[in-house]
């Protein structure tokens, strides 16, 4: 005789149909983020409706397994949507109902105490596996919310959970386990897969925290053990990556490189491993390896981002949801593709691979002017300002003997900055307690000073172009234009404050002062060198001496000053000037200078060997 299905059977069937429908929805192929969220909202809503039906009757052991399964499915969907509060409330209610079913009570709001009571009351009952599954979700919530201390408090229970869930259903025989599982309500995410995911994600998150706290050795041991856990290639790569970071903090760069290599072998798209490798090569001074790493990093960043499908074979709780701590985010952060391209361009030029560097600069400027302006705007803030990029690209072009192209880039800078240059600028010393880089009383003031320095730099580089072409008259003209802009800037010292005309812009100096002094020294020196080529020696001597006042460590000015003195017949003064210049020991690293403020790589040069020979002939010692 036909027996109508019981409520329990109907609800169990409804749960299983929902699970299958959710998995089929995800199995249809790649889906957009909006589709993913829509699917998850529908799933969580339907599971939640079913749960309310079940909870409409008093808790009873006969249907508690189904209820806990539906709680599990609902919470998985809530958690996947970052609805952590809703998920935690359901878990709390479910634990309390377990206590009611088993005849226990825990009058507490402390989740740790509640979970201990729930696990103890479920004991060896049929509810025990389902309570463990819910504890998995609580674990996931604590991990997603970066509450690692709570996970540590239940470390013993977590370890037991991993053993039981990953082995199956506890102490029953394999045949009993198979029969029990076949009758269990379906779940949207296998607890075993969830537990494996939580194990390695927790190891990664804890390793990042320990590394951030300076406990590198302890973190390294845990991460190396975690690398053997079952997980996706991307997560295993993270363990190798963080192991490398630990070793780098322990000042073992070669061993760190080996870890980064293993990370890339495990997951070729682990861009952070490429970035960290590049930093190690830079630290070791291996320029060619650094450039190779920058090139690979840029090409990898330009690949389409990998997507994480929902549900089905791929689980709904993704590693990115669980690994959201600030410590880990800092360790996994990498520069933008445009920023890497800029670093690659600059490094190539500074290391002598100028032609390659020019191509990278041109690619960078093309990307910045591309139609995809929205994507570009998000990255521009980390790059130098556009006039600076034009100046650097122009200077690189000059280094490759393309003065006409260089002058075109400089003209672009001049056309966009010259009209915005203030008539007078006063640079003040920073007040006590303010760093040397403190700048500006207003953004507008900073911008106007920057406009002046960029326009002056453009004239300076154009002067270098004409010097390269041996058009000395035009070189003098452009160096003079640079100097005329620089003299608009007055320095104000707190201890000595002469009368300074009223200024359009008044800013604190820091980097601006260094830029100003070097640019003044270069422009005066190269105007003096140009005068020397035109046999205007007195004008040349004046400019070279003024250059040394502005920039005493500039060896080029010192050598040419001695040359001019020699030609004027003041040979002993010339010899003394050369000896003083050669005795200088403080040289600014080219890595720290803007490209356009470095010595031009063309123009008239003096041979120190020949100058020393002159001194010997003079009998000067």
C-alpha cells in the first residue's frame, strides 16, 4: 500500500534537489562575478526558507541531522557572499538546538564556550559529524575575519576535526561509513575539501602573522610543513613564497631565491614570487637578473586574470575569501603592470641597455595615452608625473643619439608647464619635527614649483641636445633659459633671512632643493663648457665657478674649470683645481638621481690621464 512521504523525507528531498541545482548552475561553464553572486543569493535564500520550515517544529534527534545539514548549506552560501554575521547567527542557533536535543544547556554568549559544550554534548551520537561540519564553517568564518586567536583557542578540537573529517565519519567501519554517507543529506561543499582548504589557508595566514611579528624562524617551520598538505597549486605556491620571505628576513637571500623558484615551478602565475625574486636580485646587485625578473613580471601581469568558478567541482568558498589579512596582503602585494614597466625602462637605461629602455618608455607612454583611460587612471598615482616621464624618455632618446626626438619630448613639457610657472618662489627650511621631504603649504603651491623645475629641466636637456650637435650658440641659449627659470627660486634660511621679494608661492623645501641645486650646477657648468668651445673663456670661467658654488661635488665642473684656467695661463691654479676635484670622495649614486639630472653621455670630454701628464710637466706635486 502506498505510504505518502513524511515531512522529513520531503525536506530531505528538497535539500538534495537544491544542492544539485546549485551545482548544475555552476557546472554550466565560466560565469561572471554578477552571475556568481546572483546564484549564491538564490541558493542561500532557498536553503534559508527550507531551514525555517524545519526549525518550525521542536528540535528532535530524528530530524536534527537534516537540520544541521541545511544549516551547513545555508552558511556556506552566506559565507561565500561575505555575510558573516548571518552565518554566525545560524551557527549559534544550531549549536543551541543541539544542546536542547541532547538535554544539555550552555547559558553563555561566548562562542568558544558554546562550541566546546556543543562538541561535548554531541559526543558519540549520530549528530557528532554534523556538528564537526558546522565547526568547519565557524573555523572558516574566523579565518575570513582574521580572528586567528579563536582558532588557536580551539586548536585541539581543530586537530581532532581534521582527523575525523578527512578520514571519513569517525570510529565506524568503512562499510558502516559508506552506508551512513549514502543516507546523509547532500552538502554543497564536501567537508573534507573544506577542511583541507582551511588547514593550508590557516597555515598561510598564521605564517604571515608570525612573519609580520618578526618570528621568521617559527613561521618558516610551519610553512614548510604546510607545503606538503593537499591543496591547489596556487596555495602550495604561497607556502613556498612565504618561506622565501622568511628566509629573506633572516638574511639568507640565496635560499630565499630557491623558495621563490619553487613557488614559480608550482604555479607559474605566482607574480609575487617574481616580484620578490626581483627585489633579491636588486639587493645582490645582479642587474641582469633583476631586468629579466622585471620583464617576466610585466608579461605575467599583462595576462588576463585567472578566475575562480563557483560551486560544482570548484568549491564555493575560495582561498581569496579566507586569506584577507592585512599582513598577508602586504606580503602578496605587487606593483601594477605600468609601474613595473616604468621600473624596467629606467633600469635598462641606467644599466646601459638604453635602446631597450627607450622602447619600454615609449610603450609606457603609449599605454598612458591609450583609450582604456579608466584602467590607466587607477595606476597613474604610483608613477612619476607625466612631465617627468616625458623628460626621462627624452633623456633616454638623447642617450641613443636621437636629439631631434628628445627635443620634441622636451617641447611637449615646455608647452604644458611654462605658462603655469610662478614669477617668484621662496623655498623655506622645514620646521623642526618635519622630515626633510616635507613639501608645500598647499597642493597648488607644490604643483607650481614642480612646473618651474620641469620647465627648467626641459631647457637643460634641450641644451644637452644642442651640445651633442655641437651647436654651441643654441646650447648657450637653452642653458640660459634654464638658469633664468631657476633664479626665480629664492632660499629662505631661519637663521639668516635677507630681504626677499614677495613670492607667488612659498613652500617648504626638501627634494626640491636638491633638484634645484643640481640643476643649477649642471646648467651653469654646461653653459660654461659651451662658452669654452666658443673661446669665450672669461664667461666660461664665471659660469664654471658659479656651478661649483651651487654644486661643489660636480667633478665635471671642477675639471673644466681647471681647463679654462689652464687656457688662460693660470696653470698652477688649474693644477690645484684638478687635484681638488680628484680628491672629492662624495659622489651621488646615479640610481638616486632623476634620469634627466644625470651627466649627458655626449659632448666634449677631458682625459684625466692627459691632465695628470700636464701637471707632471708643470712640476706640480
